[in-house]
């Protein structure tokens, strides 16, 4: 299985890339204040690859929780 790389952006601005493990784990990312705006912000996660599931859907990652302060 190829490594899974997750690219994070907020409001169209690149923030970081993270290499993900195949087992569950915690990934922490700090969003720069300059990329955030008052009101709604768009947080985007882009994955380098995905794996087929039994039902035919392609899955890149599962999120248990996204926590913002």
C-alpha cells in the first residue's frame, strides 16, 4: 500500500501536509491565524490515494473527530 499523504488547506490557502499511518492515530494541525476569517471558514483535506471498499466506494481516511478551539 502506498503511503497516504493528507494535504490541509483553509480558505484556499495551503497549511500543511501530513503522512498518515494505516492504524488509528491523532494528527494535530495548527491553522495560521492569518488564514482564518470572521464567520465561516472552509477547511479542506486532500488525500494522495484511496482504497476500494467492499461496496465499491473509495475511501481515503476516516475521521473520528475534528476539533477546533
